[in-house]
């Protein structure tokens, strides 16, 4: 990162006249602080053409490992390996402990990076739950979807998937309550009605329809392939 960008991250529009020297002092202190246990290569901060570059093993950075697992999960899904998909998503989510960069002052670039990681975490959580539904592990899919809705109550597709999972374990009343919660959040906070897809699912829950009538957003990518009946 360029020194000018580092100054912007640390001070923004209130950078002191000594900002360049102060950044150099900070980097020098970080160089002395960053080190790994014996037998492991320590990270290295290089100064190249006016930019500072931190070189370290990406396998030791939780954020990089998280993104790699998500990429592996999506790659497995594209190959139809649904169990591997779920395993990689689960490995990614186990690395998530709290909001990224908690307690760290974030300038515009770090704030954007934090938002990107948070959005990817939400996507991974929902895709993991979808994979569990596809394998018939509906009970396991419910907690991550409930946590996702708690952290982001505006993610309408999460309500859809949660309603499907609840119906598959016989919790019809809870599925209906999930729809009511979604409708209240969307109307009271955003002034919106539920999407046609969510409203249609609500009607299917009321009618007691089975998974063959659930939304394509849930069934197309993740629902297990139904085998044709065996003719004897």
C-alpha cells in the first residue's frame, strides 16, 4: 500500500505534517513485532517504489483461509460434489469468530474490506445451509439460517430457506411465524412487501405442499436429484 493511502487510513483529512515520518516509525515498530514461532518464516514488510508490502504465508491468515474454503466449496458444487461443498463451507464458517477487524480503526479501504468479508460470510452461511438441505440434513440447516437472519434481517432469501428447512422437519407453525417475521421486518423497516417468491412459499406452507412445490431458488442448485422409480 502506498504511503499516501496509509496516511489516509490512519488520519483521513486530519493528517499531521509529520505523517510520513510517523508512518515510517510505525512500520519500523511493526517489523520488530511481527515474528512467528521457531521453525516458521517470519512475515516480511518490504518497501518497494514508495509502497509497503507485507509478505506472509496466506495459510496463516484466517481471512485468506476463509475465502479459500468458500472458493473450494463453490468449486465442489460446480462439480456436483454436495458433501464436499458442505464440508468446505463448514470449515470456512468455523474460522469466523466475530465481525472482522473488531477493535481496529478502519479507514475507507479497511472498512470496504470488512464489508466484503461480512457479505461473503453471509453468502457462505446461506449456501452452507442450502447444501445441508440438499443432503436432507434439515435440522442442521436451521441454526445457521436463524443466526444469519439475526445478523441481517433484510436478507429475504434466508427466510425462504429457513421456511423450507422448518417445513421439512415438521415445524409448520414455526415456518409460518418465520414468514410473519419477514413480512413485518420488510414492511416496518423498508416499506416493502414480501417478494412474490416468498409470498408463494407462504401459500404453499399454508396448503401443506411438499418440496416439489418449493421455490426454484432453493431446489434448482441444491436439492438432491430425485431418482426415477425402479420398475420391477
